[in-house]
C-alpha cells in the first residue's frame, strides 16, 4: 500500500515535549518538562460533587444532550461576566467555548491562513501554537522578546520587511516558554501597529490569572478599539486541563465564522463538562481556588529561582517570571541543551527539562531550556535543580 497523505502532513511533526513526557514513566525521573499544573491542587471532591449535582434527575438529561456550537449559553454568560469584572468588557455573544486554548489556536489558524501566509510570532514562542498553525502551511516571521515582552520596535522593522503579514500571535502574560510579561507601553504600541497594518492579533492568555507579584495589566483585547484582537483563555491552568475547556473572545463577524469552524471540527464542546464547570462556578468560589493556586505556585517559583541561584554556575541566565509556570534559561553560546539533556542530565541525574530548540519558529537556538515549577513537589524542585546545577558546574568548567 502506498498512501499519498496531504501536503500539510509534511509540516506535522512529533512534538519534542510529547517525546519527553514519554520518559515520565520512569519513577526516578524529576521532570521540569511539560506544563502540568500541580494535580494535588485539583478540586477533585468539589468536581465530583458538581458532576453529581449536574447529573441529578432535574438536570441530568439536559447535561447529556447536544447544545449550541457556541457552547452552553449560561457558561458563555458566566465567562463574559468574569472577564468583564476583571477589566475586559465582554458580552455573552462574544464568547465561543472551545476544547481548551489549543482548539482556539487551530480554529483561528483555519480562519486566517492560506499556505504561504505570514504569521508573526515571538522568538521563542509557544510550541503548541506552531504545532497548531503548521498544518496551514504559513511562513513565520519572528520578533525578539525580552524582559518586557515582545519588542515592539523590532516588530516595526519586521512589519516593514513583511507587509504581507496577516496576524500576530502573542502570549502577553507570563509567556510560554520565557515567563516574561509584556509591559503596558508595549501593549499599547502593539495595538497601534496592528491598526496601522490592519492585522489580527491572537492574544493567548492561559496563565493570566496566575500572577504571583505586581499588578495585573490590561488585556490586549481591552485596549483594542477596532475588534482586531481575538482573545484565548482556558480553564486548564486555573481549574483542570482534563476538562478540556477554554474560550475564544472575538467580535461578532469573526466569532460567527469561528463558530462555523467549531461546528465543522467537533459540533460543540462537551455539554457535560460545560455544565459541570458552570455548576462549579455557581457552587464554589473559583477566585478563592485561584488564590490557593497562586499562593502555592509562588512558593514553588521562589524556591526554584533561589535554588538555581544557589547551585548553577556563573554564565547561565534565567528569567524572573512574575506569574505562570515557567522560567527560561540561557546557557553560554555554543551550549547544546538538547545534547546535554540526552547525554548528561537524563542518564547521570535523571533530570529532564524542555530543550529550548523546539520553541523557535525560524532560527533555532540551541542554548536555552524551559523549566516548569508548578508540577513538582517542593522537595523535587530543590533536589532536581541541585542535581542539574552540580552537573552544569562540572560540564561548564
Ligand atoms: N497556549 C499556551 C501559551 C499554552 O501554554 C497552552 C498549554 N500549555 C495552551 C495554549 C493550550 O492549553 P489548553 O488547550 O489546555 O487550554
């Protein structure tokens, strides 16, 4: 048999992170890879009780029935109210409920991109966004990112070189993989540039509510006056990724088209899971739950950064994330973090991280790593980082 697969499959590749998670089976491994929330903090008992109430005689049949492609109307309203209360004016009609932010990336890719179209992404950017957009065969242009997020001056240069650009993808809050946050001045400038060049901005915010210090900054969506920002959010990091629920916020014209694509992809998100999350938000206090997460993750972040500072040799830089789940390491030029993990960190210390190479859309840089601090216990953070620090001290001599 010789099947001819579609041309887009040439751009569909296994993910380095998925490969790495396969090592997760080794109980001695301490993995700073993945982006897992701490499952010890999932509200399991509350969700069990919520599913029980949703499946009661009164509401059970409706929770098991089809609903509209946009999602359960009452949950759309709850998401809109929550966003509006936190500074992003949103109406229930602006909300499309999707199976996690990842589906939002796929639908927006389908909405906007023909083969060869240009998408601007941060350098580095979220690997999952590249995985979602690659099948649409775009070309990528990259913009530098530093401690204040996307470098908008560089963006101007890149736009001059790529006037054909259709959209900009950004993770403004606690960026994956670097952990940095875009400053207010840059947010404002980004919107101005998108207006000037008539671009769609895809704002991806799964970590937004996990802020450990400093003040929340306005969303790009709240700064947008022309309806060109499509905003993605998710319950994955604030409740449970296994629920597979997130939201897309967009103006009516864009939202109607995305809803047609949602219908084509999977008809709707799970009525049962939408009903359960709605009931959770009615019967429990989601904000109080997020506060507990923030308190726990802040401790882990502090511990990870302090252990890096105590045990890593000179010459390795790290970011200081004020939220989210990751810090980003920069090793000296010429260091190959993929080879180091495979040949040294895994066999000698049973420690894994995500080599930075997979996060670069165009020019791959080998001297970076993304490390996650949310998924591990405090003991494992200290133990794993110290083991890594000792190995790096030996190898970087
Ligand atoms: N965007 C970013 C930046 C992410 O880091 C993730 C998950 N790691 C997602 C989107 C997708 O998450 P989910 O589909 O679980 O909402």
